[in-house]
C-alpha cells in the first residue's frame, strides 16, 4: 500500500520546474558559491571611555540649538536648504548624467 502523507507546508512544483531548480543549484555549487540568505551579525566589543569634556561640549552645543530652534533634524530650515543648494558638484563633471544637464 502506497500512501502519501499530506504536507501543507511545501507547495507543489511542476516536475520540469523542480528539476530546473535542482540544475540551478548544481550550477551554483560548481561555481563554488552559494545563495545569499538573510542573516544578522551582532558584534560586541569593549567601548572606549567617553571623554567627559568633549561630551559636555557636545551637549552644550545641542542645547544651544534647542534654545534657538535650530536642531538640524529631522529637516533642515529653508535658509539652510537655500545655503546648501547647488553647493555640490552633482552629478560630477565628466559623468554621463552631467552631460544631460
């Protein structure tokens, strides 16, 4: 008696497509490589001690920005945008995109 157990987790793939996929796996293996898979790396290292003087200076600068309503995020002010406009060489001279402008 030949019974097949139900396997709802694996979709049915037509035979030719299945063998095509297996062939692709063989080609990738022959090239001594493999498919990329999602991954995550967590690195833990001992941090340097924070320079108290530099930290205090940075906090003072940010506090001054807050008092003057000049925090540079999440968006720049209109005056800052105007100052920065056309300040970069973009697209860079010599690139194909620069020739289109």
